[in-house]
C-alpha cells in the first residue's frame, strides 16, 4: 500500500484526541521526566523566545515558561490544546500542523518538541519548517524513544504481544519517516540545514504497580501502541499481561515495577 501522509495524520490525530484527557496520568509520567534535558538542549532560559512544537497538553511549554522564557505552543489536536489551555492559560497555544508551522520566518530563538516529531507523517517537512522559523543561531531540540535494547518497558510489551498476541493486529497506516536511532536524527538535521548537531541517549525509570498498570497506561495515553493493544483479542490481553509480569521480574522492587526507559535527544543550530 502506498504511503498516505493524510491517513497517517488522521490516525495520529484521532489517537491523541482520544488520549488527551487521560494523558497527564497515563503517559506523561514517562515523557515529562525528559523535559529538563530537552530544554537544556535548546538552551532555553530567561528571555528565550521558544516554540513547543507538537506541544500536546503543554508540559514542556510550562517548564520553559518556568525558566523565564517567552513561550508559544503548537499542536494539531484540539483536544490536547484544550487540556493545555486549561492548565496553562498564560501561554499562547495555537492549532496547526508541524509540517507547516504557521509562524513568520526567523520568529523564534528556540524550538523544542518532546516526543512529537516521530508522529508527524513527513518529519523532513517539519524540520524544514523549524529551520525557517528559527532565527540565525537559534537552537532546535527534539526527543524520540530509544530502541528496545535501552527501552525495557517497550521491549517487555512488544515481546509479550509477539508471544501471546499479534503485533500486526491493528489496522493502522504505516508510520511516515519517523526516526529510529540517533543517527537517523543527525542525518535529518543535516539534510534540513542545521549545524552543530548532536544526539544523546538519556535514561529514565517508569514506575508501575504491575504489568496491567503499564498496559493500561499505554492504552489510555498513546496513539499507535494503544491501537496495537486495542486490536488484541479479549482472551489475549490477560495472557499478555501475565507474560509481561513474569518477564518484568528483574525490575520489581518493593514499590512494584521500576522499568528502564530511554530517549534520544537530538539538537541542532540554524546557521
């Protein structure tokens, strides 16, 4: 089937429209722990004019504002924007497409995107848009999830689904040009005209009471992984949870599961 960017956009938007209300408690505990390093990567501080691209419910924008930056947010999900505006009414959040950000040239000192770029159907267009709206010397930083060898929570889920379910069960369009590695990020930044590029692995820990808690968080707070889990048969989910629980034993402590997660934070500067 040929790649259809509009089908990808519609799928991702529908997923995040559904996830918006639950995102703060379901998935944000995983994504928020990397925001400080993301903002550091774009040198966000007092007086920085910064855009939070694919801002979701606005958590990166809020942390940038707390640093004294002048902040705007952009997202394609109206439901996510409602959450952002309700939480952070002092920040200007705009509805729009990351592939064609609706801002004038050389508008921002910095652009950040916390786990957003890999959901865009054509990330190369998004990076070109970021390059256009950054001032000369402006910095861009974005995060993607690292591979399963570093991302144990993801590995455990996919391994359990492969063993007890079907990882290809979801009728979801194939993703676009998402990034899988730091090298992918560096190449894309270079192709978009950025200099002084870097890609750094950052590790964290995502805590859950048990395996079903992890699955529930993914079902409630994500788009593509939620679709995969929703497509499993009713009988498969308990088996997936039991298999995941057994495999997660090495990461169990007195408080439940302490699952290693990791991301790559990629950075570049507009000449």
